[in-house]
């Protein structure tokens, strides 16, 4: 009989909404070996083409099957500097697992969960990550310590460059620390992987807002020969409807940053408060909306409703995230558009006026366009609203370097293969170049840019 795909055990939904601990527990060694045994070790291994950080998937899975978990971990680290992060938040169902041969007739190998298992494996013999052979090549500056910047920095360090990351916040990790909640991605795991990047010789300067406290010109003047910009898409979008300035209307960015990065869930131990609504509405249908809704539950909300203008089929959130939100009791109101936030007379939100929608013809994104249905207006009571309808590229650095060619909504135009931007020596990748996307796409862009920078600097030397 064929072995079914192994499932991770999870915290019970009723227990987990009262804590911020991680929801899935990961595989046991027995489960990992059983899952690894499902892999056919295909010679052409189509799964590899689905991985932007070029993991040798059959090789690390074979090591798990043979019980050599440390070897599996080392195999991952050869090309991926953040495997424990990817094993948790990479949308593997749309990447490597989508093209696994087993997906043609059934469940693909659980590549992401196996990656998580191997990356988490601790046996007391972990070797320090491979540092660049005596870092003696040129100095390269990386702006932003998110997944794009960390990957570019690690790969450049491996090639022997002297790399310094300049990060605006007081913690490295980008969205991995300020956006994605603890219960999906424990921050200790991110910091552990960042430490490994530092052990490769990468220097990290925190609290440095390039474009404000330091300019790109100053970086070049101080001896950096190339600059990688990985500043992300951290500018929250609003709908521009009445009442957005009321107390109790947050952008998801502010809400999640207060809770994750500033640890508001441990207030007053951590001195950053957050408004804890009893009836919370979250607007949007992506991962950010699911994270905000599930965070509100854990902060004690009695009722959390996700309001999304399209239907469930168009919601961009990962299926797993919608499933977890439903299990935890989040209410979904699909085909619903907020029209305005209602004032309680004292400047605080008391509810939202909404309208019903129906699906029309497909729009530019290929998804069916939501169209308002006249006469379907109704009110939802709420004392907190979190707007999670997307983010735009961070404008600070492009504003400070006006020679940079910009694209749609202020993205930095960069060659998708090399990361080269319009200013010589400046490279860009991740959300700042593509608009808000995924962790693994940002990492893939960081990897390509590292090679692009190496080619650029090698050509200058010859
Ligand atoms: P970021 O992660 O945004 O990092 C950019 C870094 O640059 C930040 O640390 C920022 O402080 C710093 N910076 C900005 N400006 C400056 C400056 N001027 N000077 C110095 N530093 C600067 N993707 C997934 O694949 N799976 C998920 O489950 C998922 N969930 C998400 C949940 C939330 C709440 C959010 C917001 C996003 C989620 N994403 C998810 C998307 C994913 O996190 C991003 O696509 C990814 O982090 C982009 O990486 P990046 O390195 O380009 O940018
Ligand atoms: Fe798959 Fe993502 Fe892991 Fe690559 S990093 S093997 S795409 S889960
Ligand atoms: Fe294994 Fe699937 Fe990759 Fe084949 S395609 S090597 S079965 S993970």
C-alpha cells in the first residue's frame, strides 16, 4: 500500500487562540523518514526548477530517508541561507511541490515540511556556515535586511566579498520579523538564521535609514563598489473611504508591527500598546489579512470578521492560512465592500457601512472583477478595523536617489536576471522591484543579484 503524505500535528484551535506559540509542530524523525521515502528520486527532478534558491531537493530528501538529518541540513544551507524560514512560509504548493511528479496523480512530496524538519534539526554538531574564502574582494553594501537582502548578502559573502547590510529597523528580518506573526514564524528562528549569515562574515548595521541617515552616494564615497537595494514594499495602501482617520482604524502594517516587532501582546512587559478590539473587522483576502485576523483573536477579540470584496476562490491567501483562520473561528464575509467607517461621536470607530458585490468579467489580474450590487448596503458593528488591502514599494530610498528609473507604483526598475538598476553599480530585487510578492521570490532575486554584482565587479577589475 502506498504511504500517504504525512501531516504535521498542530496545536488545538481552541487552545492556540489564547497564545502566540507556533501552530504546527513539525515532523517527528519517523514521519520525516516516511515522507522522504515517498520521493521517487527522479533523475530529472522537475521539483528543482520550482525552487528559486536552487535547492538540490532530491539530495536533501535522500539524506533524510537515510537518517542523516545533519547532512540534509548542510545540503539545504549550500544554497539557501534561510531554510527554516522557507520551510514555514514559502508557498511551496505554488513552487517546488506544484511541479513534483507525484502532484500529477495525487499529493506531492511535502518538500517544504521536510525542509523545515531538516533545517530545525539540532544534533550538537552543527558546523559554522561556510564563510567566504578570506573575504578580500570588493566592499558591497546591501540596503534592507529582509529575505532579499539577507540572501544577496550571504551569497556575496560566499563569493568572498566584504558585505555590510544597512537596516532601518532595530531588528533584522524585514517582514519576517515585523509582519509575519510569531505563531506562524517564531522570531527566534529568524534571528538564528540571521546569526548564521553574520557568521559568514556579513556585517549588520541596524537603525540606518539609507536615504535619511545615510545616502547611497556616501556609501559609494566610503568605498562600497556596488549597492543592492532590498527595501521591500512596506507602504500600506488605504481605500480612501470616509472615516479612515478614526481611532481604531489601523493599517495591517502598523497593527502587525506593534504586535510582532514591538511585542505589544506582552504589554506592559513591552511598552508598546495596541488597541484590542472586541469586534474586529479585517479588510482584505491575502496572507496579511489572515495574519491580522488571527492576531486579533489571540489579543482577545470576541468576534473577528474578514471582509473581502471578491469570493473565496479569488482570495490570494494560502489555502493553509484560510483553513487555519476558519478553524480558529474567524468569520468570512466574501463579496463585501466597505463604503465608510462609522464614528461613535467621540472620534472612535463603531462600525462599517458595506455593500454586497457580485463577480463580473475578469480584470487585468485574470480574476473576475467585483461589481457593486445596488440596494445591498448594510452595517457591521466593530470597534477595531484593520486594513490589509496590500502594500506599495517603500518610497524613501527611490526619492533620495532620483536618477533611479522607477516603474509601476514606484518599484525600482531592475533587470530580472542580474538585478541591475538604471544607476551603474546599483542593483535591486525583492518587493522593491516586483511590488509585494513572496519570501522565496525575494530570495531568488537576491541570489540572482549577487551573481549580477559579481559579474559587474569582476568585469570592472579585468
Ligand atoms: P522586506 O521583507 O520588506 O524587507 C525590507 C527591509 O528593508 C525591511 O527590513 C526594511 O526595514 C528595510 N528598509 C526599508 N527601507 C530602508 C531604508 N531606506 N534603509 C534601510 N533599510 C530599509 N510571503 C510568503 O512567501 N509567505 C507568507 O506567508 C507571507 N506572509 C506575509 C505576511 C505579511 C503580514 C506580510 C506583510 C507579507 C507576507 N509575505 C509572505 C510577503 C513577504 O514577506 C515579502 O514578499 C518579503 O518579505 C519581501 O522581502 P524583501 O526582502 O523584498 O522585503
Ligand atoms: Fe520548495 Fe520553497 Fe523550499 Fe525551494 S525554498 S524547496 S521552493 S519550499
Ligand atoms: Fe522527489 Fe517529487 Fe522531486 Fe521527483 S519531483 S525528485 S518525487 S520531490
